[in-house]
């Protein structure tokens, strides 16, 4: 299953095998994905876990056979997850 994720700052778009949420020194929660640090930062642990849940739901959606769905331009949809700003 290929899931591409775009970083919160829009500077990275890649497939990742591992996502980790780590508490920073200033008390925020930062996503680390493979080799890319600060993939997305959230003010609370609860919000970071919500985002992780959204990614999990996105993967579940792909697993139920929607991988070949296309949008109005003919592009496959639901294969890229964009990290929310907040």
C-alpha cells in the first residue's frame, strides 16, 4: 500500500514506513517520519494523536478498495495525506 504524506510546511512529499510523535523541549508534539524531522507540529498530545488517527483512517480507506478511484481530472485520489496546519 502506497500512502504519500505531504509535510505541514509543504516542503516534503514522500512515502513513509514509520511515523513517530515526539514531545519537543517547548512542550509541543512533533511528527518525525523516517528521515524527515518536524513533519508536522501540534500544540497538544491530543491533537497529534487525532492527526495520527486521521492517517490511520486514510490507510483504512485505501485498504477497502478505493485506491483506483479518480477525481474529475483523472488523478487517483486518497493516496496523499496532507498534514493539517493545526
